[in-house]
């Protein structure tokens, strides 16, 4: 049987680590060629490419580029396009730092907005016209529960994620009638995770572990108990499984959605 995403090319930004790596593996397992991307040491790049291939990707290649810089985003999109047209674009690379609004440096604001929000604008502008022309395309923007509700000490992050949800809805509307059920259509959705166990949230785990004599498990439990009613971390592979489903032709009418994967966080 032909794999579901056989013949598709997926670019997953920030896929050398965490959620992006989980998505790269899931799309590879579904048969897509995967453009792995991130700011990472050579051994981490190689490990991510090998992980995508081991999961089943017929081909995986690494591409770099600091997504805070629009010129580098342009170069990234050109380099991937030279390999093949982007059918699946996953805007996942992101950063966060917890700090009170009054103490947040303007440079932090600029960096978080550039990476978490503006980068998606630039990549979507480059990739989406081709998706429309081919009648199939998937844009999956990894937002956050913080694109749906706020928490204190995350002003730049929450702003970037609310913006990403809005950007995704606009693009979903503009491309809603592209293609058809047979070709798969062009859809744009956000995945909105709660806590996912990745390096991004280690500082927040560590801060709580410190209050429990350095016990990391106690730190994780404390973090979950504050917001996530399931009291379970999501894993990157869980997010990957949802991303792969969104790429199926059967998902042709799911567009403009912001899908929480948050153990009930935003149900409260
Ligand atoms: P991570 O730190 O494990 O991975 C981040 C990835 O982004 C890495 O591949 C890194 O190389 C890349 N990256 C960082 N800065 C970059 C830059 N300037 N240019 C290009 N690439 C850059 O983090 P993660 O937890 O996997 O986060 C992935 C996405 O998921 C982020 O957008 C984050 O906001 C979102 N998210 C994470 C959680 C969570 O609990 N971990 C929850 C909700 C949303």
C-alpha cells in the first residue's frame, strides 16, 4: 500500500529538537520527504535527519537559517524549493522566556515576535501560492494554549501565539476554496499544546524542582497541577500524530482551527 504522504515534501521548522522532531518523524513515517531545520550543533542535525529516516522518511535533508532574520528565511525557502515544492509547511520553531512585562527587554520582544510570529508570515507567503496551484497543501502552525489563553510573565510569547492563531485563520479563509476533496485542498491550522516534555520548558520545570530540593519529578508534577487537569505531559510524538492526521486528504475540511492538546487546560 502506498504511504499516505508518499510523494509529498514537508518542511518542519525547528525539527532538530522537541515537538518539531516528533512531527518530522511522524510525517516521515507517513511517507513524506522531510526538510529538517533548526539552529543546532552538527551532531544534533545529523541525529534529527537520521531519526526522520529511521521513522520511514524516504529522504530527509537538513536546512539551516535563523528565522529571526527575514533574509535567511528567504534563503531557506529558496533552498528547500530547489529540492522540491513544499506541500506541507510546519511552522514550529519557537522560543520563550518567562519574565514580567516591566522587566522584559525590548530585544526579547523583538526576537520572540520575529521567530514565533513573523517567520510564519514569511514562510507562508513563499509556500502557499504553489500549494494553491497544485490543489494540495497543509500549513500547520504550532501555536500553544498561550494562543488561546494568557499566563503572566509571558507577554511576548502570548502575544506571538495569539497573533499566530489570527494569521492562520486569515490564511485559512484566503485558501479555503483551493483544490478539491480529491486533490486534498489547502488547509491552515494551529496546534495548541499545553505542556509538552521538551527542552523548551526545562527552565520552568527546574524552577519548581528547586522548590522541592531538586526533585525533577516533583517539579513536573507541580507544573502540571497549576494548569493541566490531565496531570500528564504530552510527548512530541503525540503532537506528531495529530500533525500527520491533519495532512490526510480526509482532513480537507478542517481549516482555520486552533486545536488544543492540553489535557483540559483551556476547558477550565
Ligand atoms: P525546543 O526548544 O525543543 O525546539 C525548538 C526548535 O526551534 C529547535 O529545533 C531549535 O533549533 C529551533 N529554533 C530555536 N530558535 C531558532 C531560531 N532563531 N531560528 C530557527 N530555529 C530556531 O522547543 P519545543 O518545546 O519543541 O517547541 C516547539 C514549538 O512548540 C515552539 O513554537 C513552542 O512555542 C511550541 N510549544 C511548546 C510547548 C511545550 O510545552 N514544550 C507548549 C506549547 C507550544
